[in-house]
């Protein structure tokens, strides 16, 4: 087996399996971003007089072809590649010869993978943000469809004040738009270009132009100083996972309401068979599994955040291999949020309320009656509150 860092000695295969772990498979989603960043780096090397025009063209053509072939499923990263960066460079060198080995000048796998990761995360954040907006829009459609449907508003699981489907759905829609705005703010940490920081201490003796790669890749600024780059690892990841946890918490609370409203005791809503499952033993059952899993996956999102924070806690400065492990909770959190945001709009669109089954307790208007006494008779609110309470006791 040959690695970018090989110096001739053999590597115990057990070490490879343990150190590579699942990282090589996780890198599959970064290949196109890695190729794009590598092309930008090669173009900068050429501009700086460190790479010939023929080599640049060979690298550019080769990387574009490899990225396209990977997207079409014609090759995959293997355990023997160790990681996505090695896989891409090995295949590039095999295809274009010695020029493939020139692209790594002034670069480490540390800044290489972080650049690809930030490019990927920029896209992931926008996808999740759009997904949150999409669920908010579905809730607003529900509010419009059911704008005449009254609901009891609950506090302490007791009917408290009158509400409506429009108010209920509108509240969740507003919070999901707030979640989308929170996701947008994650871009602040993703907007710094790590490329050119190499292993965390720059590239002494090489006239790199970090500003050129920053501009080519659409970053807002260069991440400076170079020693800050590895110290930043895990912060944008944790910030994104925090916003995902808040988003999933809102979705979990929405799902909890739906599950309560769907019980036979409440029977406020009906769900179509297309969005429920059946029981293997009870012929009468239709189960709201989608909403149960939304509720449960809010815990998974929180676990991803805690894992990411724990990996980085108390690490010394500089690159540490522990940081590789961030991909597992990061990608899991992104994926579970994406799947949830994808299933909810059609599920909400299929939801119907049953006004005939919704009963508001007569006492639910008590606060309104107390307010009316204040307005009409000039009572203090405490006196009005006492009068209404006494009347309810007598009734």
C-alpha cells in the first residue's frame, strides 16, 4: 500500500483500518469540492510561477474529469486510499503522470480537507436553510386552509385560552423562519479561507497568494494567522450542529403536538394512509411513525452536537488526528435534518383537522372575561380575576 506520506516502511493493515475508520467513506461527499479547491490552488501556483502552463492544464483537465466520473459513480474512495485527498491525487497522478504530484506544493491535507469541508458546508447550510423555509411555508399553507378552525391553547397540558389552527401553525412557522435565519449566520465562520495555511504554520519559502485562492473559491476573507486555522476546527461544525439541534427541537415539539392531536382521545386531526404505517398484529391500527421519528430525532441532533463539542474539548493547539472524527456527528446531523425537512412539507400538506371533534371548555374564556371587567368597570385586574374565579367556582 502506498500513501502520500509513505517513506518506504510497511504499515500494519490493522493500523490503516483503525486510523482511516469510516473517514474514507465519509469523504465521498467532499470529492467535487476537493477537486474545485485543488484547481484553484493549481491556478494560483501557476500565477506565482510555481507551476508550468502545460502542467496546470493537465491538472485542471484531469481533476474536472475525475470529479465528473466520481459524480457518475464510476469510481469510489477505497480503504487503501486512506482518505479522499489521497484518492484524488493518486488517480490524478495515474492519469496525467508526474504533473499530478505537483498540485500538492504549498498545501497539507490539513488545509486541503478543511477547504473542501467549508465549501461543502456552505452548500449544506443553504440546503438546510431552504428546507426550514419550506416547512414554514407548508405550515402557512395549513394555517390558510384551516383559518376558521378553532383550537384550545394549552398551558400545563390544560386548556388555557382560545387559539386556532392558524395561530398554532403560524407560531411554528415563525420559529422555523427564525431557525433558517440562525443557519444563515453559520456562514460567518465558513467564510474564511484556510487554504495556504498548510499544516497550520504556513509555507515558509513559497510565495503563495492566499488572496487569489480566497477569491477563486468565493470566501470572504483569508483565515489569519495561519495558526488560527487549526484552532478553529470544530467551531463552525459545532455552530451548525447547534442550529440543527434548535431546528430539530422545534420540529420535535411540532411533532409532539401532532401526535397528541392524532390520538383517539383528541382526534383533532386525520392523517392519510400514505403518511402512516400499520400494525403487524392489530388490524385497526394506523401509526403516525413519521412524526414519532421526528420527535425522536431531536435527541439524535443534540447528541451530534455534544459529540462534536466533546471531540474538540481540551485539544492542544495545532492539528490533531482527533479532528478527523468530527465528520461523523457533523454529517449525521446534516443528514437527519435534511431528511426530516424533506418529509415534513408533504406530510403537513396531507394533514386535515376535524373541527367537529374539537371541543373548547367554556372556562377557556375566563381571562378574556377578566379583561372585559377591567375595561368596562375600571376594576383592577386582581379584583376582576377574583370575581371571575369565584363565578367559575359557583358554576
